[in-house]
C-alpha cells in the first residue's frame, strides 16, 4: 500500500510562513533526499507516527537520545514528577548533584562536570576552556566532524552542511563568520596518521586543543582506527594540548563508559549530550579537575546559562542513567546491531548493489559504495541517488531513516521487540525494488 502524506504536506506549507525553511534544524528539511518533510506527532517504543497516521519503525531515535525507545515510562514518570515542583528553579538543587555523581561514575578519568543545555554549548565551552587553560589560540579539528555551530569550528564541519550542499560543488560552511576566527582552526583528516604527525610537527606548540568525534557520526558512522586515537592522545600530551572528545553522540550509547571506554583512550575533556538528558535539552562538559576548575566561579573562564541544570532535564537524565544500570542494554544492542548489519549486507549482495555497512555498537550507517570508509572524503564518494531510493523505499516499507546519507541510524532496545523477520523481510523487499 502506498503511503500518503496530505496533512504533512499541508503543515509544511503552513510552517514555511513562520519557520525559516519550515524547520528548526536544517537536516529535517528532507532537502538531501528530495520531497517534502514529514511532520511527526508522537513516538512510543520503537515507533514514530506522522500527522497522517502512518506508523514507522524509527531508526532516527531523535538522532541518538532514545537508548530504550521513545517515551519510556520511567523517564516520563520522572519528568512528570519534576514538572510538579517547577519547570525551572533558578537555583542549584540536590538532583543536579545526583546527576553529576551518576555521570562521572561512567567517565573514570573525569572528576568534575558542568551542565549546560546543548551540544553546541558544551563544545563552545570546551574550546574556550582549553584556550584559557593553555593560553593558546589554535584548535585542531578533523574534516567532517561537527561540533555544533561554533564559529571557529565551522570549517569542514560534517553532516548538516553536507546535507545542504550540492554534491557537485563545495560551499562555505556558513556565511557570517569572520575569517579571523576560522583561521584559528587547523583541519586534518580522520584516521590519517601520517598527516596527523605532520600537522603536529608544524603547529603542535600552537594548539590549545584537538577536538574530534572519537567515532565519526556526522558524516555517517565511520569507526576510528584505534592506533590513530592512541597516537592523537600521545601527541597532545607531548605538545601540551588539551584532548577533547566530542561524545555528544557516542556518550553512553556505544558503551557504559562511552567511546573513550570502548577504545581505551582517555581525553582531558568530554562533551556530552543526548542520552545524558534522556531526550530533553541537557548537555555537559566533563574532565579533569585541574582543567575544569578554570571555569567560573573558581577560575577566569566564564560560562553561564539560565537553563543549565534545568530540573526537568536533570530528572530525565537521572532516570535514563538508572535505566542503563538496571537493564544493561549494551550487549543486547551489540548482538542485534551485528545481525542487522549482516541482513543489510547480505540482501544488498544478493541484489548486486554496492553497499558498505559501517557500525559501532548501536550506531549504524548504510553507504552505497563497496569499499571500507576511513574519512569524510570516502563518505562523500558514495552514490547519493541510490541512497535516496533506499530512503524512500524504506519509508514506504515502514522504516523511518534519517533523511540524509550523512547521518547515523540509532538502535534502541525497543527495536529488539519487533522480531527478526520484520527487519529481514522488509530489507529484502526494499533492495529488490531498488535493483529493479
């Protein structure tokens, strides 16, 4: 049965009169896959419903926060209880302390944490703190890695910009950013050990920090070379630069101790978001006390926010971390992720389609190319037309994917309740239609 979207289309037309482009985040525009964006009305467990009543198995999971699926009863209960006491207190609370204690137990080398509201805010604070701590200005980043819309990092910044770009021509990351700011960023290539060493030989003594996604997620999932991560750790130590892991996406998702635990590499600072707030606006910067104590009110690096440590978000974050402790989802998600990776690869091979499935734990991406991916250049060298066919055929089959080849899919424990046949049979039909 062909799905129809008249209400979504009407709502999008209405939205364009008041919201810029009809959306509040560019990737929601569906521009990269063509067609008009759908309007969501609710999510429950593994499912998402649109305005026309169509139900989908959701692999977007709000781009990562929902480790157990939409609207988990424990999280909803915690949010409801917190709301009765006030949506915003304007003062510190005991709940913030409990949240910090639970979070720091999961980051063995982090000693202190500052709560904020967005991943962009966490990354911007990390950069400012590293500069204040080292008394240096330059930042090393990696092409295709996105750290929020921080002015000095909006160069080669990953999925949202790649989503909007015409693949036939490069575009500036953003207008409105002074060149003097982007000149403070040095861009290297993920998983390129030779270039990394050359960059440090040239600029190492100027770097305040190196920042990266330890698992590349903002051009689709690209696993790190563990040797590359270890060498980056050693080079930052040698040259006195702060190593910042942007784990907004991977934090508490790829393992109990996040990507730093999974790969055994300890950063100086960690940016977090998504899961740590249970799907509500909450982010954090965590790290060694020696560095963190440079933040106000103890130190000269200023950061503040009216909604930092918002009691409703904090309650959701506590509920989420307690759920992780009680349910220990990681082994189950790893097992299911491996099966899903195999189904996709097998069906694509059967239909003689060039597909590479990259996965780290419960993060997974389908790339229409044959070879393994190591960096953003590899991600861009994929067949966008085939991806668009894959997206719309999966939607017709009842699977919601991120509307871009440069975004990751996220698995939740609620997906495991659906049964293997739902996934395997659906994928078989999709790839057969693409082949024909």
